[in-house]
């Protein structure tokens, strides 16, 4: 039997506000409110200690963002040790060359250690004086002239040839491009004699023309192929927009394609400079006067000028010849990486 004094529960109606808007009811005696600890219970017992994460210091958060996911410290140490060992193996010949420049010629063949027994700077004095009556500065300027002309000729001719193969449709384009790629498989020694006969009849022996003429005629198939692949990745919409504005092929090449070719141009310039600077066979064949020699050919004079080879002067001259190449590469290496990385991007 029900209590007649009990108040019946009101049925929920549409006018009843949501539970979130109803005022909180006062808890009855002996019943703790929700979310509050019971009487006589410490406040820390309401929230377990394991549920509260320890605060992370700001510098630890920055390190985690920089370092990425946490790695095994043992594997990291082993990895760095292997990298340092490989770096030491690669750089040791260069370090040995630097110390060997201070060794007298008598120590070569006897002292295989890194540090010389009797250090001297006589090798550099002898190199700076030159050989065969020609100072070292003359050899240096000759190599610099040939290398700079090779860079200018390679960039100018290879970029124009690449634009022609990649953007201009003409009869036999595929055949010419295939033939150009085929020249990469042709050994240089096969064409030495025909080239020498041709330049000899033209009167270009003992000049720099045989060394740089091919650079201005797009004969470097490697650089042409490199730039062709780069130009093909440039969207043709840029060409079409310029053509609508009335631009022809010269204007499109100079104003649109050439600025976008900067990574490929710098990559080609680095390789062209290094290859031309280190070239020994071509200057040896076409140059006959010592005052026209480049540095690689001049290095041979320190071993052939007298009956006994001067190894100390040869090593010192080799180190001096290596410095410009290292500086050139270190200055342009970021552009080289950019040019290699953008080869995989499709516009």
C-alpha cells in the first residue's frame, strides 16, 4: 500500500529544461556530493597518483620535438661510431697529403707515419718559384682560364640544346637525342687521334681552343641529358601563357626556362669546373709550351725535370692545386644538393 502523503514524481515534459541547465540539488545528510571525497577521506585518495602524469619540463619537450621518437641509446652510439670510422677512412688521405707537404723528399719511402720527422716549408718555397722558368702563378692562371671557359661554354650550349630537345618539336628529334646519348658510351681514347689530326690541320695545337671548343658546341652529352630531364619537369603551362602574350622561343627560354634551371645550371657548373681543372690528358696532348701548361701537366715537371724526382715539391704542388677545387665545391655544395633533390619533383 502506498503512502498517501508521498508526492508523485512529475512526468517529464517537453518544457522541462535539459539536465545541464537544472540547478544542482543539495545532497542529503550522510551522502557526499558527486566528485567530492567522503568525510574523513583525504583529498589525494579521490584521484589516484598514477592517473596524474608527472609534469614534463619545457626543455625536455623541445628535445623530444627535435629528436623525434626515442631511440635505443646503444644503437645510436654504434651508428655514430660507424659514421666516424667511415669519415676517418675517407678523410685520411687528404689529411696525410696536408702533413706530407712538410716532409722533405728524403723521408718519402722511409717515413710512413702521418707526422714528418723533420718538418720544413722548403717544398712550398720551391713550388712558388715554379719550374722550367715558369712561376706557379702562371700555371694556376692557365688552369683557371680553361676551367672558367669550360663552365661558360657548357652552361650556354647545354642549356640551349636541352631546351631544343625538351620543348621544340622538329623532325628527327628522337634520333638526334638517342645519338647524343650514345656518345656517352664512346670511349674518349677512340677519338683522340682523329681530333688531334683535325686540330693540327686547323693550326690550333699549343692553344686552348681544342680544350674549350667542344664545350661551346654542346658536346658534353651528360650535361645536356641532365638539363633535358630538368626542363621536362617544368610545367608547359608557363610556356603556353608566355606564348599567348606573344613571346617566342628566345624570350621563353631567357625569361622562363633559364631562371628555373638554376639548380641544374649550378650542378653542371660544379662538375664542369672540377673535370676541367683536373683534366690531364687533353692538355698533355694539345699543349706543347711550358708557359701554356695547366696545373695537372705542370705537376709532371717536378718528376721529369731532373733525374731524381722531387716528391716533396710534387706533394706540395698537388695540395696547392687541390685547394681551389675544395673551396669551389664547399661554396656551391648546397646548390648541388638542391639540384639533385629537385630531380624527383614533377611540376
